[in-house]
């Protein structure tokens, strides 16, 4: 051990730093996630051809597919899905690629994930589903796409809030309309005893109050 330590001391600091940097750089899985995040399809393809683990995760538990889904890198997401990336993998917070794409409103990626069998019912550690994420963020087209795949419109998060309650509270009228058309229960209460109507009135969401009073026909 003493001989090994002495050998290390004899190596110039600049060389040690160079060797360390080279070791860090030679991490195909990390490079794959970074390329996916930045939307660099050519690098992604090259790394996969070179044997990079398509489902490897970073410290936050996110895979290349999750990064591409969150950042809206449609071509990269499609390429990863074509090579059988794990569509239902979860990060450290329990979130899937579908949840991340739904939160960010990337409809094309959401559709691609659904076509590959992404689960609409998986819940994160906060008990959010992809639909709850989309409703919270106000992405009506994504909400519709998820409902078409039988996402539970009445699923609740850890506070007992449904997608309708979230949309009503934050003023997302198009989301409220889409949920009501698919039969979302407007009478459900969260753990504080509030309904979607109560939140809409509290936040002066007049258009949503009217929608809840006179809901559109179910489709």
C-alpha cells in the first residue's frame, strides 16, 4: 500500500487530472442521457450502436427516454422507443417518461409512449398519475389523449385531489371541459373536503364555475 501511494505521488498532478477527466468522459450511459436531453439523435444512435445501456439511469433515476420525454426531444424519444427502451421505468420520485411528457405537454411524445404500452395508471411517490400531471399543468390535448387510453379521470393524488379539482383550481377551462365530457365526477372531495366547484369559486374562475354548473354532454 505504501509503495502504491508513493507511485501515485510521483505522478504529476496534471496527468492525474487528465486521467480522471478521461475516465469521466468514458461513460456511455451518461453520455446517452445527455445526448437524449439535448436532442442529439446522431450521438444517441452512435452510442447505442456502440453498446450503451439504453435503460441506464443517472443519480436522479432518470433514463435517456425520460430525459427525451421531459425535454420534448420527439425524434430521440421515438428512436429510443424503436429500440425497446423501458417505457414504464420510474425515476427516484416514481415518475415515468409518460408522467414527465404529460407534465411538460409534449403531445407527440405522449402519443408515442402510449402506443408502446406506457401505463396510464402508474403513480409516483406523490401519488400522481400522468393525467394528474397534465391536468395540473393545463395541457388539454394531453389530457384528451390520456383519457382516450382509459386513464382514470377520478384518480387522486396524496392530497385527495382529482384532475378536475386541480384543473378547476388553476383555471384550466379546456381541461375541465375535457374531463367533464369523459365523465369526471364533479362531486368528489379532496382530503380537506373541497370539491372542484369550491376551488373554482374560491379562485374566481367564473368560466369554470359555469362549466361545472352546466357541464357539457358526455362523449
